[in-house]
C-alpha cells in the first residue's frame, strides 16, 4: 500500500512537514482524506487567528515527489471536491 506524506505550506511558503505519513490504497483515497483533514484543520487555524485559505496541503509520495496539492480555499469555496489537482 502506498504511503503519502501531507505537508502544509502557508502563504509565505513556510512548510510544516509530515515525517510519518499515512498509507492509503490509492491517490483518490488520499485525496478524499486530505479534503476531510483540511475541513477539520480549518477550525484550528481560525482559533489561532489565521485564515485557512492562506494554506495548501502538499501530498508527496515515498520518493518525495509531489502527487497533488490541495489549496484550503478549494475545499472551502467548493464544498464538494471531486478529483485531485495532479502535478505534471
């Protein structure tokens, strides 16, 4: 099962790295779980006085390659997200 790492980047390009990662069956499952996580993290950012729309979750594979990125604004502005933004 592939391992995915979920790094959070802010508007100033500062990065919070996920050192452990999570295993999911495929990219689609990782994407859905990333959307759920962003919705839950919204509360934490708001409590700290930060605008969650200033953040992006970068999802990397075990080879440290970008699989997709999810801007928080995409989740909040479009409550139903259907597919990931895949990197080229």
